């Protein structure tokens, strides 16, 4: 009984950590440009698929991972430069369609390069499961949670200790004022997209040994990240992490105790319910609409 | 001014009617009729969605859910329980209207991306239920649907009909029926747009707070237009189910919702004829790109992205502006 619960809890935290990283990517882009990037999930796909194919070329794992993350970063910058920046005066819906177009494009290219089949990535360390509290855990889960935690700490340090991080924060608070004190806001936007892509690709790489990877995994993962970000409150970093973990745990519990067919339905019902009572998510800031 | 405006509106409807009547001159096989019928049905759906997105400025990323409920309600009730198609379709529309009203009241309080999220979640829940309740809906394998009938007169793509001595196939009959429905859908939508309701909706789009200050009950109007657009989707969903004869849960999926909203945005928000153009383009594009095989997806994404970047207002309004500009330049040159 207890062992079962621990099992589901660990599964939930593992997948939740991934959701949290995707949600953080959403938050970064949302804060700096108020765009909801529906291509966010594709960064995870690129991370996982590129790593698999670099390893397939005979490169060692760590080198492959670094190359894959860099590739995602470059694609993130291109997305901002060539798709979002030229359309800055467009409506919210138009921007949504642009990012959807971008995600279909990226998926189309991935399908050409890597084919339609599933790709398998090896665990970072041992393939042997780990027994704890009567539950059987995949060793990769520890990598996911550990790297997720390290990334969060790194982000906090980046935003509080470095000039670049502070420039991004300043731009997200007030773009005009940021420009007045000499921050190059266009650079900041590109940086935000790049960081978001880096986060996404790392999430995609660390979770790939558990879930496998294929050209179309980005759609659902991206949507889950959006759910997590909205759950926590768009624009809130803490919200993204809490929202991601909460979503992962609720999904795992539903799949374990109720029905795995309905785990997504429960996740989406939860976001509806939260939004009914807290229209700006759990940690969202109140914004006054100007007339 | 008003007379001018009315004339312009009628002119649009007449042009559309002429197009619907003359198009078959270019058709030479049943596939063309089939595709054109599909386009007409989807065009009518997005004419309704446009009221919500284009005029009231509210985003829905879950509209295929309503389309799916209409389609499956008709399919299950006529197939499993032997109801007659036309009344079933109307009952389905009432059910969807109630559903949209219930969900719409709390959802439409949300703004911007939170509204996108909530409508997306609603659509997903509907799609998941249709997918999982296989005993009722056939699950992922889909289910077959009885042909449509109006007062005992059966309309099926496989039948042969004769009218005034002219023999024609069921596909032709379906095409003209769907074209007629599209015209009715446009006529109703245009009337809503020019009514006090339409003005209220546009005021909501401009600024919701300002609208409330001048006494517009914004949440009532938003729910109303949400219900109207959901009913459009439900009716067309029922029609589509009877037309195609076989439906799968894909009809209610998130991808389908995205297709619907893309038709609106690509064609031109707040332009009834624009969104029809959007439906035409989005349905024809995959046919054209199919020749490119594995390049299809990439090219589709690229075209979608580039069109929206360079024509953020949509195809129809951009072309309209270009034409107007050229006209003005010409008259300037003459002067």
C-alpha cells in the first residue's frame, strides 16, 4: 500500500520535474515578450533526438549532450529572430498561430532528418532499478530530479547575481524603462528564447531514457508545460515549478489509482477548476488593465 | 450610408452564391465535389467561430470539442437509438448550447492566455471522453453514421437523384446542400454582426472595461456569442457526420481546434468572407502539398508561419487593402 504510494509519488515527481522545466521555459519567454510559445515542446524533442543521433555517430554521450543543447539554443535564437521579431505588432492569436506554424515546421524537419520511428536513449548510469521503501525506481529518475534542481538553482543565481540576468528581469518589468537605462532589449529577447530552448532541450535529454523519443513528442509535452505554467500563474518562476510538480504528481496518482486513460482528463479538469477560482493561477500576479 | 452598407453586404452574399453555383463547372470528378462539400461545412463552422474570435476578441482553442459533440450526438442517436437525423441535430445543438453556457460563464471571465488555456482544456476533456468511452462512440476506431434525411427524403453520397429530368449523383446533391447551408450561415452571421449584439461584441473587443462603463453587460454578451459559435460548430459537426458517413475522435481533437482557429486567423479575423477563404486555403493546401510527400509537414508549417508574419491581419484583409491602395493610386494618377 505504502510502497505503491511511494512508487506513484516518485513517478509523479520525475515527470513533474520535466513539466516544471518546460513551464520555466514558457515563463522566461512570456515574461520577456508576452508570447506563449507553442513551439516550446519542440525544444525537448530536438534535445532528445539530436543527442540520440550524435551518439549514433559515435560521439561520446557528454559531447553529444552539449552539442544537442547548443543546437536547440541556436534554433531558439532563430525562432525569436526570424519568426517572433518580424511580427511584433501582431495580435495575440496571430502570434500563437505563428509559433504553431514554427512548431509544425520544426516537426516536419525533424521527421525528414530522423524519421518517424521511436528512438531509444540509454540511461545515464546503471540500467538496474533501485529499490527504496518497497518501491522500484528507475535510476534515471534521480538524474531528472537532480539536474532539474541544479538548473533551478542556477537560474536563481543567474537572475539575482549576474548583470545579464538582471537585464532580463528589468526588461520583463518595463521594456521602455529598461531601454532608457541602456539595456539592449532585442538582445534580451533573443537571450530569453535561447535560455528557454536550453532548458527545454536539457529537459528533453534527461527524460528521453524514460519515455523514449520521437519527432512528435513535443506537442503533448509542450501543452503539459503550458498547463503547468498556467496552473502556477503565468510569469511566476515559483509558480512554474510548483505547477509542474503538482501536475506530474496528480497525473501519476490518477494513472495509478483511477485510470491511466483519464490521467490527461484529470490534469485538464484540474487546470479548469483552479482557473475558475483563481483566474491568474496559484501564484499569478494581479495585473490592472489599462483602459 | 446605411443603404450603401446594406447593398455591400448583399453584394457579398450574392457573390458567394454565384461562386457556389458556378464552381461545379470546374469539377470533373466526385472527389472535387467531396472536397468542396467539406470546405463548405468547415467554412460555415468558422463563420460561427469568427463571431467569437474576430468580433468579440475571445480566443477558443477548443472549438473542435463542440464540433465533435454535435457529430457524435447525431451519430449515436441516429445510429444506435434510431432517431431521425434532423430533429437529432437540433437536440444536439440545444445540448451543446447548454454545455457552452455552463462552461462559458466561468471560463469567459478569464483573459488572454488563461482563456486559451481553459478552452484548450475543455476541448481536450471532450476529446478524451469520446476516445475512451468506446461502448458508446466506438473509441479510437470511430463509428459509421446513417445518411442524412429531410422529411423522409434521404440524402446520401451513394444515391442517384433526378430533378426536372436531370440526373445527378448524391455527391452533387450534397455539394449544393452544403453550399446552401454556408450561405444561410453567412446570412445569419452578417445579421448578428449588424445588430446591437454585434456592436456590443465589437465594444468588448475594443476595451472590455470601457464597454462596461457605457453599460454593456459584457459577460452576458461574451457568453451569448460563445454559445452561438458553439451551436454553429455543433450543427456543422452533425452535418459533417452524416455527410462523411464515418467519424473518428480526431474530429474533436486539439489539432482540429487548431485547424479551425487557424482558418479564422489566416483568412482574416472579423471578416466573414476572409474566414471562408481561410477554410478554402487550409483545406486545399494539404491536397497541393501531398505531392511533396515527406516534405509536406515542413512546407505546411513554413507557409503558415510566413503568411502570418507578413500578413498578420490575414489573407483577405491584406488583399483588400492592396486592391484599395491600387485603386486610389490609379485615381490619383488620373487626377
